[in-house]
C-alpha cells in the first residue's frame, strides 16, 4: 500500500501554512485561557465526562456551528474562484479538495450534529423523561462524532484533504487514482462518526418508544418528537449501508481487494448503489427534524394547534418509507434500463405528495392564526417558498429522460442547496432560536437576528437562482474554472455576491450570539414564547434531572391546554409530598477516552501505521471490558436536594 | 436511564448484590427498567446489524460470478468442513438457549456450564473457519485474487469476527456470573449475549445456503 503523505505541502503552500499558524495560535490561546482561569477541572467534570442530554446537545450545537463556519469558508473560497473566468485564486487540486470537504462537512459534520443537537436538547424534555434511554451511549455517540470531525478537519494540514468529491466514487477514489492519505481520512472520519450516528438512532428510538410520561400516547406526542422517531428509523436502516460502502472501499485501498476496482472483476457501480442506499435516506434524515421544528414553531407562533396532525404524522412515516425507494435517481445516467429508471422516477415524484401535504398543513395552521413574527417564525415562513421551489426543481430532476440533461450540472447544485439550505439550515436555525432560551436561559437579540435573516435570505436567492440558469447553459459541477465568452460570467459573478451576502448573514448570527450573552433578554418564566409542549412547563435552563415529578399528560399540547384552563396547571408543578429520590446516571470519562482510541485507530489506518491500530484497538477493547465489569453506574439525588432546587425556582407546591 | 419507577424493591441475590428491582413480576432479565430498555435497544441494534449483513450479502451476490478466471466456489468449498461448521454453530445456539433456560430456574453453575460449552463450540467453529481460510489462501485463493474472493472473505470473515467477539463477550459474562451470581443485571447480560448468539446463527443459515450450498451447486 502506498499512502506516503505529501509532507512538503506542510510548509510550501501558503494557504496550508496559514491554516497551520491559525490552528497553533487558537490551540495555544485555548490552553492558555483554560490554565489561566483554572478551568481544566471544570471542562472535564462539566463537559468532557457529562452524560446529561442537555449538555451533550449544547456540545453538538457548538460543533455544528463551528463546522458551518468551516464548510462556509470552503464555499466562499469556491465562489471566489468562480466569480470570474480564468481566475487562479485556487488551483485545480485545491479546488477539488475544497469542494470535497465542503460537501462532506456540511452534510456529515454540520447538518447531522445540528439535527442531533435538537434531538438531545428537546426530545427528553418534550416527552417528560429525565434523560435518554442510554445516557452513556449518548456520550459515546457525541465523542465519536467529535473525533470523526476532528480527523476530517486535520486532513487539510496533515497530509492533504480528500479530493474525490463528497460522494467519493470509485474508481477515482481507489488507490490508483487517489494516492495519499486524503481519501483514507474521508473513509475513517465518516466511519467513526457513523458508528455514533447509528447509536444515536437506537438511543432515540428506544427513548421515544419507552420513556414517555404517563398519558402521553403516540397520538399525543409533539410533532417534533414524531419527526425524531421517523428520523431514528431512517438512521437505523440507512447507516449500515454507508458503513459497508466505506468499509469495502477501505479494504480495496488498504488490503488490495477488488470490490470496486476496474480490474479482477470489481464493480464500481456497487459502491454507488450502496452509497446512495444510505445517501438518499440521509437527506430525509436531515430534513425530517427540520419539518418537526417548523411544525412546533408555526403552531406556537400562530397560537393554533397544528392543522391536520394525523396527516402530518402520516406524511412523516410515508416519507421515511418511500425515501428508501428513490436512491437510483442519483444515477439515472448509469443506464440501468428504462424499467428501473421509471420505477425510481415515479417513487421520487411520489415523495412530493406527503411533502405537499405538510406544506399545506403549515399554511392552514397559519390561516386565521394570531401570527407573531418572531425570529423562529421568520425562518419558518421563509422556508415555505424556498422549499417549494426546491421541491419543484426536484420533481423536474426526477423526470428520468430530462435528467440526462440536468445530471451533474449547476441545475442540480442549485436544487439540492435550495432544499438543504432552505429546508435543513433554515429549520436548524429556527430551532436554535426557538429552543435557545430553554438551553441557556436568555433570548437571542431580535434586531441583530433580523439583519442576519435578511442578509442570509436575500443572499440565498442571489447565490442560487443564477445557478439554475448556469446549469441549463451547460455549466457542470466540480469545474474549478471556465473560459470567458460562454455567457457564464455574469450569473457566476452574481452568484458569488450572493454567497458573500450569506456569509455576512452568518457573521450577524455570531455577533448576535455574543451580544446576547451579555445583553439578551433573560427568560425568567421558562415559557418565553407562550409555548404548547411540555418543555415550556420547565424553568430555563431546566434542572439537570429535568422533572422533579413526572406529570401525567391528558391531551395533545397539554401545557397549552393547562394554560387555557382546560387542564390543571398545578399538575405540571411538583408537590413536596410526591418528590422521591431521583435515579440518575453517573458521569463517565470513558466515552471520551474510548473515542480517542478510535481516533488513534483512525490515524493508524490513514497512514498505514500498524502500531497505532494495535494501541487504539487494545484501548477500545479495554474500555469496553471495563464498562462490562462496571456495576456502579448510577446514583440517587436525595429528596432534600430536589426540594431545595425546586423551591429556589419557586415551583414547589404544598 | 430510569425515570418513572419509585416502588423499588430490594432484592438479595447470589453473591449479595443489592439490585433495585422495578418490576418484580417480570422475568428476571426484565426486572429493572434499565434491563428492559437495554434488551429493546439490543433488538434494535440487531436490526441494524442485519442490514449490515444484508449489504454484504447483496455485494456477494453481485460479485459471486466475478471470479476473473480464478478459483470458483465449487472448486474451493469443502462440503464436510462447512457442514461441520454448520452443525457446530447450530448446536452452540441450542446450548446457549439451555443457559437461558437454567438462568430462569436460578441455577448459576449450570448457566456457567452451558455458557462455557457454548463458547467452546464457538471457538471450534472459528478454528475450522480459520483453517478453511488458511487452506484457501495457501492454494492461491486470497481475497486479492478476484472480486468474488474479496466478497467471500469479507462476508464470511465479518460473521467470523462477530462470533469471535461473542466468545470474548461471553467469557466476560461467565466471569461476572462467578463473581455475582444470577441477579437482574447479570441475567440481562446472559439474555442479551444469547440474543446476539442466536442472531449469528440465523445469519449463518443464510451464509450456508447462499454462499456454500449455492456455491457448490
């Protein structure tokens, strides 16, 4: 095997040298700050070893925002290079690396952790649970994601990034065409974080099925929790296919097998099938939770129950089933034959039906509602036209014969950015604004948020609408430059301006967060939006055991019903006589250490250093055996402590 | 983690561990809420593992004729060997079931005995498989030879790795049974490792049919 890194690249490339310097300076600053303010112990006790779903959710969200920045910088670099014809801002090799890391990071290391952040922050509070079903496993999921993302991100400065596209198709991604460690980084980073994703799917499926408060039947469950349930099922059935696709490609590259090679009977199309058997459900994995957010936000800020609750649930389930029958539409041009293409074309179009049902239900929820245009609501409202256009162009792409024209053109690029940004990113930002006070106890500043909203939204259309035209004019994806005189210059230049506007929008969000930490309105009620679901019955932020006593749920949107006087509001407050010792999981440093061991295995496989694999493997085995023999895993919070906390919050009854 | 249960009952089992029991009326492995959650979680995990194997089977079926002029299954597979492997693994599933049976009757030593027999049968299965692999490699049928052999070794080897992990895991649980006896926690562990073991048996039935029987046909 031949994975000699281009060590020379370390110092000769100005961009990489710049990144090196930035990384070293940032690391030194963090170490200095932690040491100066004596925060190492705090970091370890409160964050690195935590099994609390709320803290894990916050860590996921911070990581997602950082990765949004990283992926966004990649995007701005690409748009800068494409702003005008014949630019040499980036060379072909760098451009390839950057579009690969942009796609990989945005999907796997931005959208996924953002989705998991909301899973963690919201679901236990919404169903009346004190944590997820497997808190220790939840910590493992997070740290595996974290070290997977870390592995992906260091590739740029150590040895070179992957450059075969985020889909990593063989034979280009095979050893013969992608020498060096870049492609290995991709495979290992996705594999390590993917294990964590499967574990998260198991965790939330069991949590939602088994840990709901008494009285909360499935038909009384909030729609966000329903979307998480549907998403968990998608994760469980989709991710193993990715695991296998990545593993077999890694075997090809490291052990010289012939799964996807051109020689000795290998079949590259097999990878593409396996990849998209995961990859198509994956886009629903990141969109369904956003749908859940919109259902919560639109209902709350229209002061109405969601229109057509049952059909909303039906639509989520239908999308998660039919979503598994559409993967071939990513490669209609493979030539699978008219019959196969027809099946997958129709299945793809069928998805538009449940999606359309959801869009109409959101509109009817707003209809005659008392609408409040708060920040989360603005993003939800902006989502609807954006996603409708993205969906319509999706149906255009689903027409198999026409797809031969659009395939791999900028038309496709515009389409999937419109659904992924207009759907997932808008949804995650809406969710972040909506649940921010529940996480941190203060609201994010409206004025700065509006600046962010308008910059990002206007920027979005300026950036991506010209790309539809570019696609129809023949511009294909993944080209690093183009000649003048094709008519592509003006749309490309406009698109780049849009990308910069979106970047300014993101900077406003950063400014908004920093500003609001100090000046943001404090949430003293725990219910700043006049919400409908259970999490708003708790103080902000919620105590670490969430519910001192578990309320009995007697209707859909029970907290809203209680506020309307239809149910007893006192049922949501703890009575002194009802408080019992609370059973909680103990913190553990092992998920963090276990994930470091996986990271060491990853480095070993990336560079073909067998001792690293052995050390990492033994570390993983040791951690798992220690866990198996560990019986002292939980503790009880004494009644006095619960009473003390609850009375300090002014919630204690009787 | 545990949320609802407050009517905890102190149980005294085996070596005297204090285990909080939430549902005394249920079978022992389901008596703690944590145990019930973990068993359901493991069922879900097995579903994902099944999909993992399904993808490997799909890859094998696509590539099984891609022998690149090299050896075919018909030339390589040894009927007595893979029949013996099958019988050994099926028997080990039965002895694993007997361990669970004795666990419900509260006989710690018999549980340990049956688990040791199960693990030994698993070990002899792995031994036969390693022997088969080495033989094939000696004849030049390595996983680098053709796409068919890449798929064969990966599919069968993944199953073999699962069985090997199961043996290590079972050994850990046998030690815990020695230390702690049958408690709702160790019972849950015995139950789950047996679920895993039976699952591997089911996968093997498909391997036996699709890889070996259809290979020698």
